[in-house]
């Protein structure tokens, strides 16, 4: 398992400069605009994108069928991807918390809540997208992935267009306290779904 | 006899292709060449052996263990080379060594480094810059740098120049010096296999046409050259394949069962394969 994660990190390392430059650029951009969410959004996009990029490389080079001839199980291959996702989500979270503490002292509470909600959305995205990617592969799963990414926004726009009033902040608050548990449950469920998809897969 | 690999009545059906009740027995200590034209079912067979695709029927054992229930217990002892190098392309040999150290308990770093040096692969060169020959060499280095007792290779030598091929065949012969080691190698380059194999298994359109010790095969078959009149006198039971040209007839025959005074040339594995395929197409 460690070997698998090591493989992804070595593989992604080759592009790390681009990502770092991108982040620095967005950091200054959001400082200049006084809009911290811009930077954290970029962070969270990267956190979802990187593990998917690693999977795309694996798919392109037929890594999985080769890895399965080694002392690695199908479960290892699925779990390692989720762990990689978790690692990037946490790194993104830590960076955004640190930047909140350093540069957003006036609105610290709000900004930390924003950071937590970004972490949650990264985990939710992974939970919804990964089973699709395991089922259809990156190439074919790409369209579906985009649909999943935009579905919540589309739904909100659609509902508000219909004149349905969105619940106000006070009504949503209990949801916020409940959400960590829900997210953990969804994440774990997603792992089980992916494993069962992957066990049926032929190479 | 102890077998390194057995396939019994293994069947797998796809929409447009069927691997039909194939039987293969590779004795321990031997090299088996698995030959057949492109699309004959070689890669599918190898995937079935490694349980990458689910079989519909049959039983497979590797090193005496069932490949469904006990595969994980023997993966340390299996070295597989696919028809390409499947590592993500941004890695280099040094990183692959570090990764494999975590994957195989029996990973032998010194062995790996000595292969890399022998093959003159630069440790920091990225895989995507490798030539086809280097990729296959690296795959073979990985397959041999842990406690492999059986090597399973899918078209490992095709697309390589003769010098690299020769090097790789030498490595196989070195590996097989240890009598507990075995090799199962698929290829459509028959001359390679003819040099090193003890057994030849010939697959055609998803069926095993023959699977025998190479020497017996070469001993048994011959190419009969004669005129059409002469040919009509020959017992049809001994004829395994016919090729007509304007100078007369060439036929693959069981030479020991052919009575009479005929001109019979030696048949090599390639002749046998080509005659068999032609015969099936008629």
C-alpha cells in the first residue's frame, strides 16, 4: 500500500512546480482582491484533481493489471487512491487554515468555517466521483465527472429560477453541525462501493 | 511430475472470441513457449492465469496453488512481464526500486541494481524517454529482482532488435539453471522460442492445437516434397497439412508413420505452425 502511494507521489512530483506556481499566483491574486475564498477554491480544486491525475496516468500505462500481478490486492489498489485523496485534502486544509490564521485575523472564525466547508466539499467530491471513475475509467468517466461536479450548482440555480425560496442561513446551521458525521459516512460508503465495483472489473 | 503451472479446461467466452477448454501443463524446471498468431488467445490466457479476467470454467494452479483462492500467498514467487512496461511514465528506475521495496517483501535491491547496470539503464532517466528495448529490460529486471520461481511473459521479446533479444534469452537460460524455476513465455516470434524452450504449446483461434516437448515435435514431423501423383498414394492419416505450388506438393507429415521412399525435409516449429493454420483455413 505504501508502495502505491509512493508511486503516485513520485509520478505527480514531476509537475509539482506548475502546481506551486499556480497556487502562489492565486494566493497573490486573492490577497489583491481581498477575496480569500479564491485561493482556497483553487486549493480544493487541486486537491481533487491531483489524485485523479495520478489515476489517469495509471490508466494510460495499464498500471492496474500489472500491479495486480504483484503482492497487491484489488482492495489495496482502491484504498490507496482514497488515501491519496485524503492526503491531498488534508494538505489543502492545512494550507488554507494556516493562511487564514496568518492573513485573515479580522474574520478568523468565518474564514475557518469556510476552510472546513472546503475540506468537506473536497471529501464529498471524492466520494461521489471515485466510484464513477473506477466503474468507467478516467477517459470515459470524465463527462460523468463534470456532471457530478456541476450538478449541485445547476440544481440550486434551477430551484431558485423556479421561484422556490432557498432556506436561509439559520435553518441550515443544524445541518452544518451534522455534516462531519454525514461526510464520514458517505466517504466510507463510497470506499465500499468502489471496492465492489473494482472486484468485478476485468483487465 | 510436479507442475509449475496447470490449466485444466479453462474457458472464457467473449462476444467475438472464445478460449475453448484449454489444457496446459508446464513441468517444474522447464521453459514452455506459448505460440500462436495475433489474436489466438495468448494474452487472454495469461490474464486468466493471473486472475485479471474471470474464467467461465476450469481450474488453474500456479506453483501448486489455486489461482483464485491462494494467489496472494504466492505472488512473491511470480514474476510477470506484460507486453509493455506498465509503470506510470514519469517514474525513473531509482524510484521504481524504492516503490518495489515496499511492494515485495523479498525485493532484492542489489540484484535490481546489477540488472540496471548490466542493461545500461540510466537510473534517473524517465520511463517515457525509454526505448521499447529498455522498457522490456526494466520489466524483466523487476520480474527477476524478487523471489520469483516462475516467470510469466507475454510477448516480452517482440518488437526488440536481435541483440537485445539474444541478451534476454540468455537471462532466461540463466534463470532456469535453478531447477525449481520455470518459465511460461508467449510469443509469435517462433525462432526465439525454438532456441530455448523445452515445451511448445500452440494455440490457434482459442484452442490448443498441440502441447508437447519440443524435441518430440521436431522428431515427429517432417516436410514431404513430392508430385501430385505421388501424393495421392500417401495415407491421408499421416498428412497434417498441405501446400501446393507449381513445382509439386509440400506436406506436413508424421514422418515415422510414412512408409515408402520419399523425400522428407526437417520441419521446424514455424513450418508446423504455418501448415496447421493453413489447414484450418481450407
